[in-house]
C-alpha cells in the first residue's frame, strides 16, 4: 500500500471519529451505536 493511500485513509478515519463524537455530543447518535462506529473506524 502506498504512503499516500495510507495517509489518506488515516485522515478519513480521523474525520469519521470526530464526526461520531460530535453526533454523540449533540445526542443525535446513541452511545451504544457510537461504540460500534468507532470500532469500525479504528479497524
């Protein structure tokens, strides 16, 4: 896997994690579902 692709995937994962945390804080996403999404983002 190229370095550019790795960096791109890391950036997208971080953006997704921030998105999940923001939705949990706004109560748009329940905590139980957010844990699943965070595990998917970290995988």
